[in-house]
């Protein structure tokens, strides 16, 4: 880098002499040039931002986001005629575990939750936001698996002991009902192996059973 220094000096006024008489108002200007070495400025390139992939959020089932909340309910019941429909007179099964998990419409995962059916065999999941939910039944003891069914108005699909239900976006709360799990009672078969003394095919008095058969 070149630096110039300016020096201002007033010229004296002389009334006599052989040389030219300078202007009494003149100023002499002289320059002194100094060279200094300045290190070059480094080229600074902005460091690109680091992109971090954050694990997808998981929210509790009853997370309050200000959106309309919906519900899904149904029964676990003894389906006497095994038609997957809870008819009048068909009794519910209390204490059955029902599990739910899902994914909201925006892709956020919903933490799994579970409840048990009440004394009438009914279960209800409420405070649900728009999304797709999987409702799974834990097979109750001493029953065989019957037919399961989708309720209304939500759409979905039926698998063994599992219902997949989609709740569409809505500005008002909607209640889905009739998402049921039917069960059948286990049949039994009994009889006797015995010595039919009179060979009449009936276990009569005096006929004796045969053990260890």
C-alpha cells in the first residue's frame, strides 16, 4: 500500500534579491511517498449450514393442538350367531385390553395407548386428531375369535383382531361408533367310555366306566 504525506510550508517574503519574488500568499506543497507491506486479505467463504435430521415427533394420544377432536368406540362381545354384528341380547365382555396407535395427517406419530372394556364390554378412545389409527384387541380368555367389524362414519379395513381406521380432517368433532370385536364361546364335547353290560348303547345303572382310555 502506498501512503503519501503532504507537507505544507509557508514561503517567506523577501523584499530584495536577485531571484523572483514569490507570492506572499503562496504555500509550498511537498509530498513524501511511503510504501508499506500489507498482507493480502484472505478470501473468506461462508461455511454452509449443517442440516440435522431430527427424529420424527411422537405425541401422546390426548395431545391438545387446538384442532377438532374425534372419538372411536365399540364393543367386545359374545357373538352368538357369529355374524359380526352385536345384536340385542348379545352380551359384552368386560376387562378386555384394547390398544391404539396411529399417525396423524401431518405424519406425526401417536404414542401407543391402551384401555380395558367397561362392564358392558364397551371401549372408547377420544381426543383423537385427524389421522390413521390401528386398534388392536387382546384376545379375551376362554373365547374363540369371532368376526370383527368397522363402524361408522370412518373408513378403514378389518384384519384378525385389528381394525385400521382413518379419521379425515374436519372442523367439527365426529364420533365413530360400532367398531366391534366379536367373540364366540368355546364348544365342549364330553362323554363316557364304559362297559355296556347289556349292550343297549346307554350308560345304565350297573355299567362301569373304563379309566385311562
